[in-house]
C-alpha cells in the first residue's frame, strides 16, 4: 500500500519535471527496446542477403495491426484507469483493466487466424515480389503467431503505466529484447534457420515478456489486477475505452497500411528499394519511440490531474513535455544528418540499398523537430478524454495525411515521391496541431480560473 500511495503522490504532488522523467524514462527505454526488436532482426538478417532484409521489412507492418489492438485497449484502458484512480474509484479501475486485457486477447486470436489463412495474398499486397515472397512467407507465419503474445504485452504494459508502475513495463521489455538479441544469431546462423530463426527468436522473447507481466499483475504489488471475476464486458466500459483507444488502432492500422504502401510502391523500383525503405522505417522508429515513451509518462500524469481538476499542474506538465521532447528531436536530427551513412551501412552491405537508404533517412528526418510538439498535444487530448481531436492528431502524421501523399507524389516524382512523402505529411500535421494547441490552451486557462 505504501508503494501505491507513493505512485499517487508522484502524479499529484511531485515536481512536474521530476515526475515526468520518473514516469517517462522507463517507458522511453522500453519503447527503444521495442524498436530494437526489429532493428536487431534486420541487423542479423542483413548477413543473409537483400531479399531476406526486404522480406522482414514487408512482414513488419503486420505487427502494427496487432499492436493496434493492444494499444486500443491499453491506451484506452489506461486513460480511463488514470482518471478513475484520480477520482478514487479503484473497484471500477480493476474492472476496466481486466476487460481491456481479455478483450484484446480475444480479438488478437481472431486476427491471427485470419492473417494465417490469407498470409500469401496479404504479403503480396504488402510489396512482396516473387523473389521476396518465399522468405516473407517463412518469416511471416511464425512472426504472426508471436504477435498474439505481443498484443497482450502491449495492453498489459500500458495498464501498468496507468498505475505508475512503468518500471514493470521496462523490466518486461528489456528482458524480452535481450533474449531476442541472444537468440537471433544462434537460431539464424548457428542452427541454420535463416529468416525462420529470426521469427522464432521473436516468438520466444514475447512469451517470456508475457510471463513477467502475469507474475506482476497476479501478484500483490499491482494497484490493479486482471482477476477473471473483474472481466465485465459492459457497454459503458467499452465506450470509455474505445473512444480513446480507437485513435490508437487507427494510427497503427494506418501506419501499417502506409508502410505497406511504401514497400509496394518501392517494389516497382526493385528489391533494393524495398529493403532500403524498410531499413529507414526501422531507424526512424528508434527516434519516434523515444517521444512515444516520454509521452507514455505524460499520459497518466495528464489524465490523473485532469480527473483531479488540477488544471494548472496539467498545463505545466504539457509545457515541460513539449520542451524536453523538442530538445531531443533537434538532437536526433543532428545525429541523423551527421551519421546517416554509417548508420544505414550497419544494416546493409548492398551499395544500391545504402545509397537509397541514406538519402531517404535524411529526407524523412527534415521535419522531425516538430514531432514532440505534435505528439504532446495528441497525448493531451486523448488523456483528458477528448477523443475526436486527439484522434485526428494521433492518426494524422502516419495515416490521415501521409497515405494520400504517398499515393500522389510517386506519380510525378517516382521513387523520390516515396522518399519525400513523410516530410510533406509532417508539414500538414504541424499546421493542424498549432490550430488545436491554441484551442485546448484557451480551454485549460478558463478552467484554471
């Protein structure tokens, strides 16, 4: 109980900057670890050849559809739980937690079955050419099975953060990632499994991560629990979860679709282009996941203080979040522009792939300095229950604005059109964010009076 009270005190009374870093840093590390899963797979698979790297890249967006389910119930449930804890409605918080987890697993099982039945046509539609398809099919079958565990892990991780226990998410993610790094070279090369070995390593790692979450939530240290008797699938509960979480599902689904669209469009210019864009997307994910992680720390702080009607503290938390994420985004941009060539060279030995990837990485980072600002307001809107505009901000950059740009630019600029799509979408997203930022700042100032 003492630890639980400390977590509540942290969100209610701790210095805002210290509270954000205490909540955010563990999540930053865990999100980086999540991104490293795919970077590590790409690094070890790179030694097998360009088609194998392209195969892993083509299959990767499938993970976003599963994480979309996990985030729908994880973020949606976490936002609701944070507000319930702030209002001291602990019993209801337990019901929301159990309903979120079990619902995500049920839907995850259904999606696994559907994807496995239609795996080959799905991979072809995502950019797998005749030379890439055999490797993509081998990798994708096991990879999809592992995503069922990933769905539950994403949900559980976000629900842990909702009660201030981000250290558990950190522990679970790091354990799985380290195991994945150890298993990859053994299963890929030592046991001669090729791309299949990379998928098996991911499956084993996700299972171990699940076991860590099970031990925590069914133990005595969790402020909320997943006891089966708390699973109460009521319409009002789903309404509160879905209205916040649906934007995360749309974000992941649209991001996955846009990634597949990028791979599909790039496939017209050769396997090297598919591999190059896949490498760039993985590197970019390392950068964006730091901001995602920090905002996962901001989310419970924002939700809790909005529920407690402490609007002055909420405004301060928003300002501090934007400040630190923007500083990071500027530093990341400088690193990419200074070291783009050596970075992409680590993930491919094919000269043609490196040339395309180096240019694409720099171009896709041009507007990255605005990303912290964009996502801070997306998180703020969602954390305080304003689902509509939070959803627009959340899905704009990687879906709502990006997809039409990807469809249009290559018609006029060929491969360059694919490469320049992201910064164009970023410009649009930044403009929309500015308008909505002004709106919510005025509203919070009025509530503070």
